[in-house]
C-alpha cells in the first residue's frame, strides 16, 4: 500500500460502511506434510489430514499443504466481489475450488529455492466461484525462512467483501498516522530548541522521547503501510519491543530530569529495573511490551505524584496525562497496545509539550532577570563610590586634615583615590581574585582610619589570594563592620577561610561596642546576597549574629 | 552659650569644635563632643544646653527618631549631615538649620549667627511640635496651634481642640522655627495668622486680634502696624 493512497482511503473509512461486520473467519483447516498437486482437490476426510491449530514449528522444515472448506450462506451482508485475506508466515500458492487464484512469494524445497512472500495478502475470489454453497480452499506452503524464535507464527484466513477496508486500512491502523506527523515535528522542534537555545537535559530528553514515539509509530505501522516479507515479522516485533522499551525508559528519565534533576541517576536505574522486570514477566512480545509499559508507567505515576506533593510547576498536567494513559492501558489491556497507545501517547505528549513550553518561557524569563540583576549589581557597586555618607563624610574629613595637618590630608586623599580606583576596576566583573578583594577592603580601612583617626586592620587566615569571589563581597562586610564599630577598643577585623568537604566557609568578624538589631538589616546585605545568588545559585548560605564584643558573619559556598 | 556636638566621625567632630571655638570665642561657655546617641541623650539629661549640633546618620542609624524627641526640648538643634535629601524633613521637625557636608567655616558661622539673632526665622517652618509627656513625646501638627503664650522659660500652646499644653521652648525660641504664618504679635503672644478673623481698634490706640473661636489677643504697639499690613496684604 503506497502512502499516497492513504489519504483517499482514510477519507473512505469515514464514510458509512455497508455490512461492515460481515466477515467469515476460515478456521477449520487441515494440514499435511508433503507435496502432491492432487491434494488441491483431495477429500479432507482422508485421515492423513491433521487439524491445524496455530502454526506447528515442525512445519518450518518442509513443504506442506493446508486445505479447508468454506460455506457461503445466504447473507446479504457479504457483498461481492469477495476477497480472501491471508496472514501467514510462509510462502504459498492458493487454490479455490481447484483453481489457482494467487501466490505469495515462491514455494521452494529449501531455504535457497524458496522466495519469501509478504506476510499480508489479499486475493480476489473470482465471481464465478463465489456463489452460495460450499467451497474448497487449498494452499501449498513452505516456510524455510521463518525465524527460529518461538514467537512470531501467524496464520489467519478471512473471507470478506472487498469493499470492506483491509486490516491495514481500518481506523485503528490509520488513526495513528496523523500523530506520527505531529509527534515527529514536536520532537524535531525541541531538538532544535536544545541545539540552539535551551541546552538543558530535559529539553533534549523530551525531544528524544517524541522521536522515539514517532519511531514506534513507524515501526508499528510499517506492516500496514508498506508490508514486508513474512520472515521479517520477528524482526519487526523485536524493533517494536525495543522501541517500546526505549520510549518507556525515556519517559521516566525525562520526567526525572524535569522534576527531580538531582536524582536522575536513581530514576534511571529504577527505570532499567522496571524494564528488566517487565521483560522477564512474559514470554510473548505483546506480553513483554505490556509489562514494560505497566512497570514504567507505575514508576512515572509515583514520580509525578511526588512532584505534585512538592508543588513542582507543570507536574499536575503531566500527572493527568500519565494517569490517562495508564487508565486506558489498564482498561483496554492488549487492545491498548494495538489501538489506543498512540492516541493516548499523542495526548500525553501534547500535555508534556505544553508543560515544556511553559518551562522554557519561565527559564527565558529567569535568564532575562539574571541579566538585569547583573546590570543592577554593577550599578550598586559603582554607587558605593558616591554614596553621600561615604564620599561627603570623607571629603569633610579631608578638608579638616588639610587645614590642620596637610601631610595626613594628602595621605587620606591617596587612600581615597586607591579605593575609588579599585572599585572602578572591578565594577563590571562577576568575580575577582581574593587578592584584589583584600586590597579593596584594606583601602577602605585606610580611608576610615583617617576619618576616625585610628588604625583599622584586616587580619586574614587561610585565605588563598588566587581564589575568586564576587566583587566587593567582603568590602561590604568591612564597610558595615567599620560603620558599626562604635569606638570599640579592638580595631582588628578578621577574615578566615576554611576548606570544607562540601566547599568553603568564610568567617568574618568585626569588633563592635553594640550588637544592635540595625546590624541585621544593613543595606549592604542585599547586595551581598544578590551577588551570592548570581554567582552560586542554590548553593550558598549566609548567617550572621552577635558574639561577645563583635559581630560575626559566616558565608558558606558549596562546590558546584 | 552651651553647645553639645553629637557626631560619630571623630575628625569631623573635631572640625566642628575647632571652628565653633574660633567663631564664638568667649561667647562659648561650654562645649562637649560625644560620639554616639546614648552618650548624647545622657548628656542632655544631666545638663541644659543652648544649641545641639547633630549628625543625622549616627552609626548607620537614622537620626529622625532622635529628632522627634528633640523637637520638644528647650534648646535649638542644627543638623550637620551628608544626606541633603533629608534637609526638608529635618526642618519639618523644627531644626534651626541644616548644614550639608562638607562645610566650611563660613557656613557654620552662618548657622551660629542665626542662632544668636532672635529675629531670625528658619528656612522652612516646622510642621510638628513635640510635647514631652512622661518620657514620651507627642507630636502635634503645627496647624492645630492657634496661639502660644509666654509662660516663663516655656511657652503655653493653645490648640484648636481647646487643649492647652506646655512646650519646652520659650517664645523667642519658638519663633525661630515656626513657619511664616506665625507672628509675634506681642511680647507674650505668638499667633497663627491662619486662625485670625480680624484686627480691631481699641481705645487708647491699642489693637487686638480676634481669632476664629472668638478669643481675643492683644497686639503690641510696636507690632500693630506690621500686623495690620500683613492682614490686609495676605
């Protein structure tokens, strides 16, 4: 069946059918090993003919014949012309009432001489042989190419009006095709999004999931769309099973990556375990596919239930989708795989697509805000230079020194120039070396020393000058520390760094006379926290509080 | 003159002291510098002063809660601050002057001159006056004050509600910080001209003002002409 004709046939299906359910399953069949042309007409009462039930593996090794009788009763439903639809994992010649009416492939004596025919065939029953009454069907078969695997034997014969859509053309086979287009496009789109814009694992996994489902539809529909020689049936079943496994696996891993990114490995292993269990739970292709789907859908439901409990955005939509698929599967069971799988999965993917689009929008908004934040932080850093409290007070001090002790005034002027220059150099950076940061802190302490007419110092312990920190992080703490110093006797500020197994910890101590609540809400704290958030999202902590005679700040940064 | 300086920046405090001594010379009888609020308040409780030089941003805190309290006291306050955007608000609390940092000798002298000139008025009048009550200060809006009457070193404020309250400043002191709608009509009276209905002639070339609530206040002879002109003009 060429795909082009599908469009017309799809339309044809939507037209009302005539006697659509009238169909005769030819079930009482007999077989006999060997090869005699006369058997086309031989009576079935001969004990040499054995009843055929399914497809005996022994038949794979020789030429054999199958005969049967079909009764055509008075039934208006069976519109002529009639066709015999045969599904068989064999090559054969077909006789009807003694006349050869068709072939599938070429029957041979061995593997070399047999040419495998298509798995599905439809043969026109000549009108003059399609009258009421009893008819005789005979087939000469060989099946040397059939795969040795136990599964994959098929043998069905149906007699039906030709006007009736074939198995390939009925609703359940064709309704999955539009989904193929949609799901493939969605997968391709998200693949492009991943490559070009949002390089996050869950976007990639979603794209692969869609493409995997699309591939499943192609594999599942191959038989109906293109047909294949019978010996490839096992191969197709294996492909479908493998793709089902991959789809189920990708579904769980995608959901994990989307809702619990830190636990991807755990869910990945659980998915593999679920698949393995499903595989072991049955011996048939269909059984295995169902079991694997069942196992991974249960896993997906648990994952999403947990995500909903945690209030993760988009989780409820996803849970609704998966529940729908799961419910359909449990209700329809084996019918589900054939008929409803792609529609259900199509709807599920629709739901997930919406959720993913929302997620992408949220991410791009977060990126925009992060950029705005970076610009704002740079401005805040630059503003430190010109805060009235800092600059105007320093200038007033400067004037006094210049009038009373010019040499000191000049030193203050240079210290001020140092601090302003350093602040200017670092303002547009996201991180600077500890060496630069300490130089900045010390220049501020020098300026404040002249203003307060005392000597402040910054003692460090365990600090690595080459390590990087966000700009003016400790400078802000030093500013706060000095402004709240209140004339305490101790003029030494301390910064200590410790390496922890999880990352690093900075402890900053500033002596103060009063541990007041004002210290807990310094304006600089917003700047510090914004810098930490920008540079180390989700892996920093900030604590501060009074200790005897001082105010202590502890910043911990976890390694990435 | 007794002056208290409250400024946490040592070098700036030194500057204020040095320049104040240079400007006032012998007129300065007492001057002290403190570096924080607590010391300042303690000092204000132990000893009366005439003028307070105050930095608004003490040790990172906002001096306005302090200003609220000071508005009720007998002495005048001059704010010295780097935050010029707070100047207007400071005046609303009845400070005499606002000196932006950095400042030179001339600017400080100007503020001190204002303090010594009884006739000086502040740039923007106060919007609130404070009434000291049992350790707390109640702020009243200036519009509520109908008139003030001299009561020794204090002033008795008569409010719209009919209430009468004592304020820590003398009439002279109050005049320096009240908005333009207040006038010293008499040695013992300051009136809110917005509450005046009319001026009347009395026998013996005396004048009196009638307020909206029918209260009558005398007008001093020397000020009569000015008050009359002001009433006619405004």
